[in-house]
């Protein structure tokens, strides 16, 4: 039987990322993501539900997250689920987390510097699958999309 392990999340960071390096020199950062969901309950009232997800980013993606993201930053993460298991005090423990493979910074801009102005990279989408950051291509790169306001012939 085939299997498929893919996760796409959009939310806000619960803490500012802290970059560290493993002995091989690879960059890694753990981030927390708050994902909000709003739905109606049986009484017809709106109920807000927040899910907190732990995510690990590797390589250049981790470096970019640590450089440009802060607590509260909106971000889209694509990755895969991973179950970590360990033993503590004689009891087996486990935790489900996400290994982030692609990251897109969302929102109006980058981080504020000390002068109060914003800075951000040339592109806001990054993937850990390559040695350098590269932008994700938009649908407009593939299709000839007319500008808004033009007459559509149908």
C-alpha cells in the first residue's frame, strides 16, 4: 500500500526562532506555530480553536527563519509529519511534530531594524531541498494571466 506524508500549515510564530548548528555544521531551528480555526458549535455560536504545532527547519531555511522572523510573524510551512519517541523516567514518551521543507513568509513585510524601517529578502519563499534559497514560482510564471481590468473574451 502506498503512503503519503504531507502537511501544509499557515499560522503565526509563537516565539522568535533561535538558530543553532549541529556538529556537522548544518543549521537547525525549532519554531512553534499557532494555527487558528474558527467554526460554529451546535448552538450556532462562533468558537475559536488554536492548535500549536512544533516545527523543525533545517539548512538555509532555518537560517532565513532565524534572520527574518519574529514572534507573531505569519508564515506558511510545507513539510512532513515525524513521530519522535524517547524514554524519560522509565516511561516511554512520544511527540508528533513537523519537519518543515518549504517556508513562505506572509504578511506585508520583513522585520524592523533598529531605525524602525523594514528589511526583507528579495523573495519570501524558501526550501531546504537546495543549498541556496530560491523563490517558489507563482502560477503567473506558468500561465499568461491578463492584468486586472482587461476585457476577458468569454
